[in-house]
């Protein structure tokens, strides 16, 4: 499944700065980058935990030190966290509806929030009130840990937020008039560096894991030989189109293709030549389809095409184009030999013939059997009679197999 710029997930940042901050490493596929952006949003409970902590600390400090710098800090916390919450709620709704999310603004507000935490630690230390300073610094240190382990999907952003949160402590140590605080000039840079390294390592681990899962999922849903979707992938595609969830699926057509004369190619030139032929057929098949159509290989020389089913005549014309393209020219095999095959096509429509995957395949298979019986290299739409006849033949075949056993 190809994911574009947020069409099926959280939108990738567009500003130059935020795009740079969201950089997750080289050669990271777009769908993984979208998933990493989604991890920055997190969930409302996680967001609420951080917001409640920083606002509560700002309130306590402002109550203890009701002076303009602390009141400004409290006002910043309330404004920034309120704006972040609004964008987060909008993003959750936008993703469900397939609309863009305000990722650039969300990341910019994350930086401002980190800066407000850093501002709070600075004014708390220089105030000389060590109760306030201790509370603010403990809160900032706790938030830095959360920043690292929540935002490592974008390690540059995590590093920037960590710097903005704790970096002001070093400035405060220079002006606080307490020589012992100068030790923070060594401690905090070391802490920032170690947390930054941890963010990058966690990011690389996450990206590697996501790539492995992505590849495993692709192998599970795609045919190893042709690269087309396999039966599991086809079932997933139909599920995404509303089939199998109890609701009436959107109108679609399933074209069931079976090659005519493929067995003779295997017998004459061997299985390697047969595999080569299947790959060439898959290429021709894909070249005929529109971007909205999907091709799959069920096994052997059987292929399936999923297309829009609103216009029956358009589907029949698609079947004719497939027959002409697949069987119209010979195939050049690797050993210099050439081979010709034809194709027969059975067509079934959802929800007319079935509203589930197995039923639709059975209806198309019945139409395919009728196309074969009429002389091959033609397309036939399933009818109630053809489906009933096919089911009867399958039952008779199964009965013969049981009696022979």
C-alpha cells in the first residue's frame, strides 16, 4: 500500500525547518515516514500527562512567586498547550476523514512548549527561591525523558526539544551567583548528548523493525514470482473496498483469468520457461489496467483483476482488452524459444453476484468455466444458471474423489 503525503495518515511536514527536524534517516520509505510522524502525535492520554505536569508546576511556581516572569510562564503554558491540544484533536479527526493534518504547526508548538519549559527553569533558578527552582528543574528533567522516548521518531526534533528544555539551566547557572551551579555547564551538555544519541539509536531500531515488518507483510500479501498480489493480498484489497464486513460493498467487478495453452508450454520447454511466461503475462496484464484497478495471481496460471463495477460494458471491454493483449502476441522466452498462450475470462460483480470474497470468486469461476466450454479466449459474465451449474459440477467432482478414496 503506497502512502502519499498524508493522504492515508498524518501529513508529512512541508516547511523547510520542520521537514529537516522530522528527518528520520536516509532511504526511509514514505509510508514509514508517515507512521513516524503519527508517533509524534501519540495519544490524548499521553499528551494529557505531559500537559498536566507542566501546567501544574507553572501554577505552583506562580502561586509561590506571583511576579510577572512567572505569570508570563503560566500564560505561555496555557496558551501553547491549549493550541497543541486543539491541533491534536483536529489531527485525529482529519486522519479518519482523509484530510491533511497541521503537522508543521504541531511541531512548531512542540518546540515552543519545550522553550517555555526551559524559560520556567531559567526564571526559577535566577529567582533565588530554591523550592521553586527544584520543582521546575525536576519537572524539566522528567519531561526531557518523555521527549526522548516519545519523539524518537524524529530524533532531530527530540534533540532540539531537549536542548530548549534543559539548555537554559546552563545560562541560569552563569547569572545565579552560585558557583556550585557551574557544574551544570558540564553535566547538562553531557546529558543532552547522551539523550540525543539515545534518540538516534531508538530511531534506527524502530525504522529497521518497521522495514522488516513492511517487507514481511509484503511477502505475505504478494506473489513471489510475479510481484502481484496473492490470495491473501486480494482478500485484503476486497476488505478495504468494503467486502466482508457485513455491509454492502461498493460496486466492483472481479475478472477471473485462466491461461489457455499454458500446460503445453510447461511440457515443451520446462517449468523455468513456464515461470518466465507467467512473469511476462503479469507485465502485460499490469500494462492494461488503470491505476485504480488491481491485479493478483492466485496460483498456477490463474490471475484475478479487481475493477470498478458500475459500468458493465466497460468491464466487458476490459476483459476483451486483456484477451487481446495477453494472447495477441507471442512471448519470447529466455532460451530463445517463443510461445503463445490465450486467456479466458470469467466476470462476477459485487454485490450482484456475491457480497463476500469466496462467493465472488465462486461466481467468477463459474463464468470462467462457461467461457472455457464455449471455446476459450473469451469473457463471460456470471449468471445464476452458470453458478448453479458450477456448484453442481464441483459437488460431483468431490463425490468422485471421495468414492475413489
